[in-house]
C-alpha cells in the first residue's frame, strides 16, 4: 500500500526533535524584496546526514 502524495511541511511550531538537533527555518530576503524560507542545519545535524548518506540509508 502506497504512502500517498507528499505533504508540505506545516508552518506550525517546529518539532521538539528538530529543535533539539538544531535544524531551524530561517527567513531570508531576495534583492527584489521577496522573502523565502530556508532550513539551516547545525553541525550535529550535518554530521548525522552525512553519516546516513555514506551508509546508504535514506
């Protein structure tokens, strides 16, 4: 049975796990004045993602 379509992340409160690990949303502004949101990762999260990538885990 499939999972269905992917859902966009909610604009609600960040999950406790994400907050504890250090993955945060940061709002930035383009030169045109348009704002957008990026996700920035702490060094701890970057190391975890790199380890998962190298181990071949999704």
